[in-house]
C-alpha cells in the first residue's frame, strides 16, 4: 500500500512564499509522475503542477513563473515551491502520484491547507 503524506502548508502573506512537500511511502517499483492539485471553497479541484519521474514539468497558467515543482527520486518526494503568493492561491493542496507497485495506480494525499492573507 502506498501512502502520500503532505507537509508545509500554512499561512502566508501576499507576496510571500511557502514550500510544500509530499513523500510517498510503501513498496514502490517506480514513480511515473507526481503532482499537486488544489481545491478552493466552492470550486472544483484543479491541476497546479505535475512532474514526471524523468523531470518533465507541466504548470497551470495561473502559477507559471511563480511556482516550481521538483522531485527527489531517491526520497520519493515531490516539492512545490510557491513564491509571490496571491490570495487566490488559497486552497487545500493535494498531492497526486501515478505510482507502480505491482501495477500503476493513482494515489492522493490527505491535503494541506494554504492560506494567503494579510
């Protein structure tokens, strides 16, 4: 069984920074991709950024140039560095992983709250 555990959420001021981390644990054969999604109150969950095991990245237009996703394959951990935060970045951020154990499956973390407010 694979578990994704997020950390690093919290409160930041507009223009500030936060760094999220998501560690995958369990018997993992390979990580095909990991990513971050977010869900604000009253809105649908949306993609923030994804990264493949090989390091190819994809970002939502709303975060390009402000957020950076990275992966440490040795630690099975994905990071999201969030800079120049805006109030509209406020949401619960969920880690997502397409991970192969005996077969590829999609896993989700429990979510971590990010609040951007002065």
